[in-house]
């Protein structure tokens, strides 16, 4: 799968909802309930970060939920990509981009949404064939002002900004022509996940879906 096709598939996923929940889940027994609530709330594309020992098991459980598209975040190495795909991930998200990671994802037909934040990083990603990118860390890197500035000379690239975005700030990002969706962690706070408060999470998901 070439980077061009990877970007086509990533773009199609990003177009399914205005927000991709970014999930750090410590307990795989919570995975099915969490994914079900998010999908029911209108957010079918889920990013499970590989930051906990349970992450791959979480992906396995979430991949069983009808209507969901589960990907792995914080994919840094070819081994991360392979383990994520073997667990059932349908896409990968990385905070940056290396040729090694790009080649590895191409070899195993795993769509990659790579990160870029500077004009040089965006141009390098374009050179490799990517046109759908993650903008990370969004708020720390200048937020909407930076995205507007990058969009002027590089309008052919689209972004999913992630990092510090909230329900209140998301609409400004989504109003930009080069933003397809945003990534957000506010929808599933740790306390609600630990308590299995799926109704509260579904309600937040519906609010996020309404941002389109």
C-alpha cells in the first residue's frame, strides 16, 4: 500500500466524524463498553494509544464492536505497526514520520496517519507521498494560527490536529479549510472509564459529533 493510498484511506476515516477520540486505556475489560458508547454517540473512528501494557488487548476488544474503526496511536517503530495490525488495528497514527515507519506500514498494508508540525516536516511527508497528516502537538505548536499559516503555501495537505484540543476550541479548528477532523481526549475522562459511566461518554460523543 503506497503512501498515496494510505492517505486516501486515512482521509476517508477522518471524514467519518468531526472528532477522533484519543484513548489511553489501562484496563482491557473496559474496552468493549467504551467503544460501544463512542460509536453509539456518532464517533466510529477510535485511536488507542500504545502507552499502556493493555493497549493491544484494548484494540483486540474494540475491533469486535460493530461499526467501529479502531487504530493504534503512538506508533513509532515497524514492530509497533506490526503488533497493532496483528491485534486488529485498521490504521496507525504516529506523532511524526520516518522513512522506516512509512516503509513498514506500506509493507503490511496498514494506513498511516503521520504527524507533522513544521513546513519542512509537511514538505517531507508530501515528498514521501502523504497528503493527510496529523498536526501534533496542536495547541503547543501554535494552534489554528499555525495551521492557517501552513495552509497558505501548502493547501494540498489536510490535517487532523491533536494535542490540547477541547470541546470549546474544536470548532475553530474545524472551520479551517485544511482541517478534516480533530483528535481529542476530553470525551472519555479516566474517571468515567474506570467507573464504566458509558452514558456520560456517549453524551460527550454526541456533543462532539454535533460539531460538524
